[in-house]
């Protein structure tokens, strides 16, 4: 497919990159993994042992996690790939 000044397959590369970005975003929201912290990563308050046992890999205390969950999900509406085709949705 011709793309003006772009090389062949550039549009497919942009689509693939956008899909990979979205997959990374979704995987980061899957939840905590790894070893739990003993103190909150944001406020440095101790994380209770029952919370650490219930959610392996937890990094935030209940208050900080509640604040984070209440924030609106900011997704990029910006065309980072620089293609008019990627703006057509």
C-alpha cells in the first residue's frame, strides 16, 4: 500500500506499535506482582500484613490505592505516530 512519503508497510508498523502500546498499558493494570512492600510506595506508611498476604505484590496502602483508583484513567488521545491514518477512528 502506498503511503506518500512513507515506505511500504509503514502504516502496518504504526498499527503494530499502537497495539503493543495498548497491550503494555493493559498489562500494567493487571495488578501487583512480585514481592509486596512493607511500606507504601507513595506515603511510606506501613502496609498491614493481612493486606500484603491477601494481595501478593501490593505496593500501596489502602488509602493511596483508593485515591489512585478514583483518578480518571488517562489514555493518550495524541497521535504519537504522526500519521493521519492513525487519527481516523
